[in-house]
C-alpha cells in the first residue's frame, strides 16, 4: 500500500507541476490581451488552476463567511499558513483577484516567477530590510489603486500546525495605507500536505472569513500591537 501511495503521489506531483506551468502560460497570454492582472489572476486561479489540482488530489474546499467579502473594495487579507495547499484553497473559493506578498525566491521558479511578476504580485527580499520596506510601500499603493493584497504574516509555513507569531510586514502596509484588514482562518490543509512532507492525502479544507478590522479601529495601535490583535482574530477563526 505504501508503494502504491508513493507512486500516486509522484504522479500527482508531476501533474501539479506541469499544470501550474500551463496555467502560468495561460495567464500570461490572457494578460497580453487584457492587461487586467486582477481579472486574469481570478479567472486563472478559480477556473483553470485550482479545479484540476483538486480533482487530481481529491481535495474539497468549503467557504464560510463568504458574504463578508466586499468584491468592490480593496483590502489586505491575512491568513495562517501551514501548507502549500493554503494557496489552492484560497484560489478555489475567493471571488476576487488576490495579489500575494511572496518571498523573492518564488520569482526564480521557471514559468511561475515570470507569471507572478507579469500579473503584479509583490516579492519581498527578507534578507534586505530596505528593499523589503519598499515592497511594503508598493503593496500599500496597489491597495490604494483598488487591488486586494494577501499575506501570510507568519512568514513561513508552520511546522507543527500551531499559529506562529505574526511578522510586521503586512501591518506596516495596513498602517502605511491606511487600509482595512480582513482576517482569514484556513483549516484542514495540514492533514492534506503538512510542511516538509511530500505525500498528498485527500480531505476537506475550510476557509473562514472574519469580520473586517477597520483602519479606524487600529489608528492608535503600534504595528506590533496590530499584529498581535490580528493574530488573535485569525486564531479565533481557526479554533472554530
């Protein structure tokens, strides 16, 4: 049985990699015709990329609180991060184009990096504070221009599934804007593909949307206080 699962996982990994590259090419082509990164990323993610990934892996995604999503507004969304399938879950159910704040290393991934840059995702050089701050300011400008940005404030995937401390970046953006924050709690992805693992298991992912944290509510908070406040909001969503 273990050998069979290993073979299935290898086949799944190959399909996922190839399909991700194909979707990156589709996205670039759509971008050349529309020059609308928000629309392209939404369509590419929700109609092309995520359905095939879910079909290949046997993963289902459930959205709770979707009525709280303001399709006409622009916000910074924050979510917990325990698995690569967090992005699959978000692409499956979020009815808006989300621009990720991603580590610079992803920009070097063949095909995917070109697509992400072309669409307008934001890369952060975590080893250079000055460049990282420039990226945060760029993200704030994107939100002001009507785009929705999403960040995993833990900075990296949780190894044990527990919610880690939130880093300052996303909350510098929120204060810099100032812009409203929407917390998201993602549950179930660790059982499907935990950090550091390669074997994918079918299962159900739940994405819970929290109430908006209004800029008026945190105007007197420091960046660190806001990070902790937002962390408690995400934790409450996960604990449900």
